[in-house]
C-alpha cells in the first residue's frame, strides 16, 4: 500500500491508497494550532456581539464563552479542517472528483488543549495512458429522414399538446396521479410523494414508478379507479443513485387520486397554436426540427465510436462498487445527452429508469468513459467559452420548443448546469479528435449493418 507522510509547519498529513480511484487522507492538527484558532474565533465573536449590560466588544470573556462556545467550536472546526483538507489535496497533487460529504467533517471533535484527528476518503482520477488520438476510423451515416417519420412526429406532438380527459376508472395507456410512499423491508421510508404520476402500460407488463422499472407492473397495478389503494412490490436497482435502495426489497403504497386520458389535439388546433396558415407549414417546421435532430444524432453516433475506441484501448482499475456520487454522475451525463438529442421528456425518464437497472458492467463503462474523456480534454488542453455554453442552451431550447431562459432556469433548479458544462467540454474534446479521424461516409442501412456485426 502506497503511503505518503507530509509534515507541515502545523499539521501531519498521511495519504494512502484506499482502493481503485480512492485515497484515504489522515490528518493530525496539533493542540496549539487548535487553541490558536479558537482564540482567533473568540476574539472575532467578542468584537461583534452585543450582550445586554455591556458595550459592544466589552463583554467579559467568561460570558462570551458561555453564550457562544458552540459557535466558536463549529467555526474552529470548519476553518481547521477545511484548511488541512485543502493542504492535503494541494501538497499531494490529488485530482479529487467532488467534495466529501459535509457530515464527514461535522462529526469531527474539537476541544481546547487537544489535537484534532480525522480521516476522509476521496474519489480521485485514475492514472493511465491514452492511446494515439489521431487516425481513428469512424463511420458517418447518412442523415436523410426516412419516409413516414414526419407524420409520426406530428402524431407525437398531437398527444403532447392534447387535452386531459379526467375519468373515474382507467385503462391501458392512461395516466394516474396519486400519493406514493416507498419503504424497504425494514420499514424505512425513502420516498413520500404527493401527485406521483404513473402511466399504465399501453402493452405488455413492464412499467415504471418513482423512477424504477417494475417488470410485472401491469399485473400489480391493473386498471385502478379513483380512490383505489395499491401495493406494488419491486426490487431496488443495483445502480440506483441512492445506495440505500440498491438490491433492497421495496414496497410502494399507492393511493389513486385522479385518472387522466390524453385526447390528442386536432391538426387544425396545432396549426393555429403555432401560428401557421396551413398544415403544410406545420409539416415544414416539423421536418426542419427532425432534420436538426438527425444531424445531432449523426454527430452523436460518430462521437460514440470515438468513445468506444478509446474505452476499448485503455485499461485501468475502476472502483469495485459505484458510489452514490458516481451513479448520480452517470445518470446526469446520460440525461443531458438525451436532452441534447431532443428526446421527449417522458422518454428521458423511461431511459433513466432503465439506466438505474442496467448491468454493473454498463454502469462501470459509463464511469470509465467519464475518466477517459476528462484526461483527453486535459491532454488536448480543451477550454470552454461562455459563448459555447450559450450556443448549446439555444440549441437545446430549439429541440424542446422552449425559450433559452426557460432552459437555463430548469438547469439551475435541477442542478444540471455543471453537467451541461461537462457535456460541452466532452463534446468539444471528441470533436477535436474527430477532426483528425479517418471518416467513411455510409448509408444508414450500411451503418446499422456494420454496427450490428461489430456488436455481435
């Protein structure tokens, strides 16, 4: 086990391996450093607080200590621990991914006259060598729209823009709103959501509830009426971002409050809604949108070939089990990719549920690709400009028929802004590699045939 000790002027820091892509940082802060920091904290408090009967900054030390001891201890802990952690990362040149959970530091004990000792494990970038980035062979499929795709898209728009017919009973394809409470076999409650929306499978048995795929969903939920109470049994996905759910026997108690059936909008209504003169203008708009998506998809499959080539050419150790942070990162990257490609929001949630239930190998491949593209971006010195972020937001807004400021607001609320920046950086990295690739243009059928043969 690799181990490195660093003696600074005040702290003793030890860094050692804690498994693939993980380091364990051990720190000892001497008692005199703790006392000095406490004095600084008390001095700052004493100057600022106002205590009845005393002028500001002139209250007795004993009284200040009694009233503000907890605050001073917390302030001392925060400063000492954050400074020591930053020093450990800086002095050991650790490429840390994310920050340790706050509760790790909050549990550290700080007491006057005693040293502070703590340990923390961090996720770091793995060390490996990239293969040659020039001359990679890539297939470029034709992006011509197939026959019938415009009419199919208009049908989807008609459903999305349709009205909701509220009903007392339900049938396949209907949407049900209700209160959902998820618990595990120990009785621990994980979700309690009012207004949870569920679609009764249109065909087959598989369905989704609270972001989890249930193979026999229709068999369990049936066609409920308003007021029905249903118990749904399911298994926690092995790659769920909430570690406490992984592999657990879960139960969802679902009480139906409303049932809706979507009534598709009429073509004439769509023409009026979008301000067109006739159906031909509507078709022209849809055709342009689909062509843009086809070009995005074309670029995406070319990028995927680059990613696969690099992933196949590089081997390095990955964490034995995905942490919640790593699983969440995988989901965020996939969600952003689907949004970029213009996939319908309802389909995105279905894809997210499928990814949670994907094989461990698939999830580890996602993580491996993240590491590879990050290193490639560093090697190629890829820099992102604000204009590129704004252009991506405008592109996503056009794909989703939204205003750019609306997309920005949604990204900020969902915490996806950082993921968008990461995506732009990854795409720019791959496109730089693509500029030096050997590209062969092929028909869509030929592309699908060659990709299918390679997969086999």
